[in-house]
C-alpha cells in the first residue's frame, strides 16, 4: 500500500522548494491504455481495477537548488500571475499530467506524461538533467472570490488548459486519496536510461474540492482521448519542505 509519509529521507537535495495552491483532477483509465504509454521497465499501477491519470496544476515556490537560500524578491517576472508568491524567479507555476506506476523492484512511483512550466530556465535545466517532459508555457494561477483559477498555453503549440475549482473543507484522507496523492519517487527516461528521483515532504493536507469548470487538451496530446468527467478532485494549500534528491539509474 502507498505510504502517506515519505518513504526515504533526502539528506542532500538537489532542489528544495514549496508546492503550493495545488489541485489534483483524477480520471479512471483502462490499465492497458496507460501501459501502452510507459517504458517497458515500468508497470501500470492500479487501484480498484483501474489505472488513473491526474492533471495537477500548482505553484512551485522558494526554489533553492543545492541548498542555496531563497532568491531576493527584486528579480521580478512582470505580469506572470496575480499571486504575490510569484513575484520572483524562485517561483513558477507548473502543471503536470501524471500516472501511477510500479518500477522493476515493485516500488510505487509516478510517470509524467507531460509537464508545463512557466519558467523557461527551469524547463530547460530539468529536461536536460533528468529527461522529464518539460515544456515552456504561458501560465497563471489566481484567486477569485473563493475559487482558484489556473490557465496555461504552451509556447508555440496548441496544448492549453483552463480550470476553476472551489476548495472546501479539510478531509481525513481515505485509502484512495493517499494512493492518488502520496508518491515518493518519480521515474523518467534520459538518454535511453530509466532514472528514479526520490522525493520527500510532509504529508499532503487535503481538502474536498468542487470543479467549477475545466477545458483542456493535455490528455488528448498524449493519446488519451475521450476520458469523460473526472472521478475525483482534491485541493491542497500545499507543502513547504519539498526535497528532490539525486536521480539514480534503475536496474
């Protein structure tokens, strides 16, 4: 069973950050459709007989590579978003489309189908380092009378999304809530090799969330057409002590 708490301590993180203002939108998918999108070393993970895909927009703040301090607030990105925490280059909006997998050793993790990020430097560096499918996009995350609105459009491409959610009360996570949100390693393929990156942070504080509207073609862009209505939606105010470790070869 997936663990609600981090399964390892990342003692020497390559990147520290906070993940804030985060929404999880989850769809059930037939396992064979997901397996067809994975490298041969990975197996689709299932819950209640289904594979799952999740669209996850959030704000990555207070980025500190190799333990460096937070960058000063004077480095601005004008007009990026209405959220004050995006006033400097140590923060950026990000949206990933992810699915749930088991590695060759049977450990659970994430596989990213596509990732959009609002900072071109972040996109270039992480794609070069671990092969994650990062794309530069024009993105925003803003609050409007109790709702949170996310939007993004990929630079020079058709991929885009817009969703609005209304966060609700805090919840005690159920087994499926934990299974969908608490993953402590991410798999990527880089230069023909499968890598795994460990992740550590405090357990997600989750809230019920009502999906007010959703328009997106990110699922279509990876070959997952006609997914229908999402099965579940979660919202989290975020976690502050995210530590990403050094990628390691699998196998």
